[in-house]
C-alpha cells in the first residue's frame, strides 16, 4: 500500500520528507481524519515505493504529487510538507496557487542546500558513495530526535531509511541541493503556517525567517525542546497547532471562497 485516504471534510494532503514515508504520519492521521479527508502516500524512492528510483529534482517530486492528486480527482486542498516534503509543498503552492487553500510548512526552508545543516549535503553524498547508505542514514536520522538513538521512534525511522536504494538516496540529496524558492516565495497565495522545532539541526532559523518574511500571509509557531521530527516527539502539540490553524477563520474564509461559484455570496 503506497497511498492512504481516510476521513471526510476538506482534503488535507501530507507530504513526507527525505528517507521517510506515509507511516511517518501515523500519529497524525487518526486525529486529522476526524475533520479532514486525509491523503498520505509514499513518494517515489521511499516507503513502499522504495524499489523505484526517486527523482533528482524537487520540481519532479512536485509534479508527481500534483498528478497523483489530479488522478484522485482532488482539486482544492490543504497541504502539509515536512523537511524535503516542505520544499515539495512550496513548489506545489508556487506551481498551482489557486488549488492550495491552507499551507503548513514544517521544519523546512526555501534554500535546498541547507546552510547550517549538521553536515553539508555534498559531504553526505560523498559519504554515501564511499561508506554506503546505512551509516550515513544512521548519522542523519539520529539528528531528527532530541534523544537521538534513544528515542522510541528512532528504530522505525532507521528501518525505513535503510530501505532506500543508493541511487535514490543520492538523487534525493541532489534534488534538495539544486532547489531554491527564496526569490519566488511571493508567488505563494495560500494562508501559511510555519512550524519550527528550535532544536532542528537540518533547518536553521535563517531558513525559517526567510519563509516567514517571504510569504505574504504567514503565521509562525516555534516549539521549544524539540528536534526535526517534532510531529513524532511532541505529536500532541504539533497536531493541535495544525488543526487550530486549518480551522482558523482566515483559512476557513478562503475555503468558502474557493467553494463559491461566480456570483455566489460569501
């Protein structure tokens, strides 16, 4: 199974990050599906799609998501993107601004080279070529948790990362490093919530501030004492932030406007 759709209401699409998959959203799906038509799926090269080779550009990832949603008959939707998935979400919101209603950019940024990351992407690529994927993935995934390898979700995270083929691993890193949306953020029309765990070692504050200042209509939530995988470490806080935002008056107003036909009163 590489796609899950559950719940009823406005459609909410969740896009996972690098080395992850749809099961990374398990702590969100049950709650979100009480209010939303939740759609989650594995990107090519990851999760149950690990046998595929993933794209080497964020633009191609975005096209994959857009095409999949179109095949499912989904026109307007809310969108959440985590990490690399947040880059994909930005690209989607720029490509089809009229279809994205509410946008949540979580532990991500507009500069794909990830300045300030725990190790430069180029170094990670060279390590994968010489050391293989396991050790590099181990060093990466443990930075996603405040307690590193002692976090209860670390084992499932590294197991998922170990499924990723070497070519996909390198392509994913290349896709991020080649991508940049910093100068295009003004094209994002959706009301946006930016969520940043303040112990994130992949996306530094400068990335978050760029999103906050570059996108027209934004709110910002900074969560203390949490690392890159905040949605696993402190799922209750993350879930409350997301649901509160997507049910806010501003987002709901835009949703009602999108549902209106020309001539309808809002």
